[in-house]
């Protein structure tokens, strides 16, 4: 099934993308892809930062929204 996976925080979209999800592995891969994209954003905005911690800071208080397409 095709889904739109979104990460929002305080009503603002941090990231969104469409994925084909067929099982737990493909859903995990979709979530990992969003993590990687947030990590890349963190690298651009906070050079030299602990990137994984920066992603966790972005995700604190965020929501993961799944919309079936």
C-alpha cells in the first residue's frame, strides 16, 4: 500500500514523503529514510554537531503521521 509518512512538530511539517509499504521491514525502511533526511538537514544547519543527537532534538515532541493513499 502507498502511504504518506509525515513528521510534524507544533503543527509544522518537518518532513514528508510517500512510500510503498507492504510489511514491517518496508515500514521500518520508510522511517529510517525520514531519519536519514532529518540527519542531513541537521548536518546542514548544525555543522560539527552530534548528528544523531540533533535528530533526537528535532524529534522531541514531534508526531509521526501516516496517511493511506
